[in-house]
C-alpha cells in the first residue's frame, strides 16, 4: 500500500481521539466524498468546503477561531498556506494525493511519498480508514478518474448502479458517462457549484442519506432537495456543453473560454476528453479579469508543460499527470497558449 497500514491506523487514532474535529475539504467529488466518509464514520465534527483556490488560505483560520476544534483535518488540498498554520494552534492532519510538499507543523500523509506515481484519491484512503459507505467511496474514486480495487465488490452489491462488465473496464470515462454510478457522480459534482452555504447544506444532508437509492429516487425530503439543486445546475451545464461541442474542430488543441455563474471547467474538460480522447482540452472560466483553467489530456503528461507555460506569469497551477488546473490573468492567455503549443509542437 502506498500509504502504509500503520499510517492509516495513525490517522484513525487521531480521528477517534478528536472530540470536536474540523474538516477542510476541496470543492470536488474527491474532497466531498473524503469528508463524507470520515464524517459519517466518526459521527461528529463540522465540514468546511474550500473553493476557488488549490490552497487552504489564512482566511480560513477565522473558521478555526469560530469552531474551536481540538484537531483539524485537511482533505484533498494540494497546498496549505503557512500563514494559516501560524494562526491555528491545534494539531493539523493533512491527507492529500497531489505532488508531495514539505511543510512544518502538520502531520502529512500522501501516497506519492512512497510511490511518486501513485495518485490514488483521498476518497480511496478515507474508505480504507472508515471501511463503510462503499457507494460514497466508489463515487469519489471514479470521479477522480481512478478505478479502485473494490470496483467488482461494489458491482456485486449494486449491479444496477455499476454493471459487472463496466466494473472490469480500465476506462473510468465509460463508468462516468454510461452508468448510474456516473449519474451519482454528476449529482455530487453539481451540488458543489454555487453559494457556499448551499453546498454545506447539501453536504450535511448527504451525511444523513442512507443509501444511493434514497438519493437516486428522491425518497426523502433531504434527497429531493439535493436532486432539485443538482437538476437546476445540470440544465446550465448542458447548455454550456452544447456550446462547447458546437465549437469542436479537428485541431489537436481545443480551447474554450466562457463566463457564467457556475464553475464548470473541470466537468467540461472531463467530459470532452472522454468524447475526444486524442485532443488536449483547455477549458477556462473568465471572472474578474482572471481565467480559471482546467487542462486534460489522455496521452501527454501535463505538469511539465504547465510549469513552463506559467513561467513569469502572474498565476499558479499544478495537478496530476493528465489533469491539471491553473489560474492566470486574462491578458496572459495568448502567451500561455503559445507556450503550450511550443511544448507540444503544434
């Protein structure tokens, strides 16, 4: 195991010893599912979704002051600001799967420390700790483009959600876009859009949902609330997806810039790279003079290219081998794109 069993046991001990834990988690399916698995297992603590930046910024120390936790747990955030750590005075336990960082003042766990190529999602490791809620573990794993070793076990328990034939495939995209499990993933993804208080409300409701069928069939008030929000957001997503599809050409590099109320860059880039696996996707949302970008590829490793493209620019970025995110100023877009073209010989 890339995170050794003794380290998972150590994380579990920290959790069980915490009387008032505070959870910070990333605003994607992996982050949300990681929080849900641990919150449902522990049955205590408050969750805080961290939106808009890969970094847990110093401003979130205000939430620590408000909640007065005895321990802080951080899930699926690639960076923690040193200013945040300077302001908090309780143990911080950080579980991540991005490129490893060295930071004083935290207990840090990451599968890439043992194996730099192991980007298994935080959801996967939280499930190894909690050992319950297999359906949530499957959602977070597949949403992060990862096929877990419990895929066939999940399929046996929920064959109508993940058929056996699909569980044996090595392409997560086939699960995301052609199964009921993919439908659940979209619900989780769409409720992470919009106002923070609504996201937190949905997350708290998910802590009380008994099964995936309760959610899929809307058999409780809480499930119906979640479905209504997801459906509302999905309608906006489908409009944007249709626009993006109408602009696809035969060119290797597809660049799509949009504005709008909701951040759909990750969702769009993931669906588009599934539909057009030979392309490189650069999907960017423009807001307040900045571009928040999602990059996807199936055959070109992106982080070294992104690092070169960002040199000297006012921005940041990073991520996994074939899925990255970046933030740049709008006026730097042309320079950013030209550098990417140079690196991939277009």
